[in-house]
C-alpha cells in the first residue's frame, strides 16, 4: 500500500486503513457506531466529520441511523409541501368566500402531519361547502384534495 501525502490520500487504499494514520490539523471522520474511520475532508468540526462518516458507513447501526435521518428529512420536506398546499387551499377558500381561518388551517395542518406520521391513514373534512381530503398515495406521498360544491339544490 502507498500513501500519497501530496493529495491527502490514495484512492486505492481502503478507508479502514486510515484509522491508524496520523492526520494533524484535521478531523478524522469516525462512524459513531462501529468506529470505522474514513479519509479526512473539509470538515468544520469533529462532530460534522463523524456525522459524515456515520452517514456513509454500512454497518447495521449506521444504516438504521441513515434510514431514520432520511425519514426525518422526508418528513420535513413533506411538511413544507403540506404548508404550501394549505396556502393554495387558503386561496381557493378565499375566492369562494369560505372561511378558512387560523383554527381551520391548524386543524388541517395537524391532520396532515398525523397522516404523514402514520397516526391516521386518511381524513376527510367538510366545512361550509368545502370538502378537504388528506391521504397518502401509493408512492407514500401526501395528497390533499379539495373540492367546493356550489350546491345543486335550492332551498325554498
Ligand atoms: Zn459504522
């Protein structure tokens, strides 16, 4: 094996061999679970280096951690999408003079998050002439549908 100190590392060397290589003035990324180390990189802190190592390690604990991080990230993204869709719903209600105040907004938001978290499978809310349904499609994406009924019958 050979080390190329000019370039910092030699791609042909297995990352696990770097554990015992002294790396002055840097952080050695180390998996938090199995302790496997990787080549140094431009990290701001030991914590950031370890996070990077843990996110790319393939030991079972690190893989479980990665899945959890992905799930969290996807949840955050879905909440952002949910809020954007609720913004559209707000505009939709406004155009039809349907009251969609903060209390209703918060209710639909909470239900949407419960659907994202798998606490409930789906929900349909009706208020004024609005029907809002929240559920998950077969790609695990949140789907919000809203329809306004203008009322087919006349009250006399
Ligand atoms: Zn690991």
